[in-house]
């Protein structure tokens, strides 16, 4: 999902996306969402409250999903 959002919503190339850290991708997505809300001519300019921090398990699961979604992922058994 993170790769899809970086390449689709942000318009980044696959190479840039794969070199970017997860932190930077999430910060860029947050900025994009904030920009869209603030420039929406039909309202919704109030920023939403920040999401609670993710647990270590949620971050680990997100990383695992990100790497498994990459076409060159080989899996732990083959490494």
C-alpha cells in the first residue's frame, strides 16, 4: 500500500519511492493530505487531529507488507 500511495498519490517514480524511508513517505503523504484539505474549495479546511503513534508491531507489519509487495522480494527462506 505504501508503495502504491507514493507512486500513485504522490507521483514519485518507483526508484525514488524505493530509496525513500518509510518516515519520509508518510510525512509526504501527510503533507499531501493537508494540502488537499486546505485547498478544497468546498470546505474541509480544518486539519484533522493527528493519528496516535503506531506500535512497534504495527510498524513491523507495515514494513513486512511493503517489502513483500516489491517484485524482487525473495522471502526469508531464500535469503
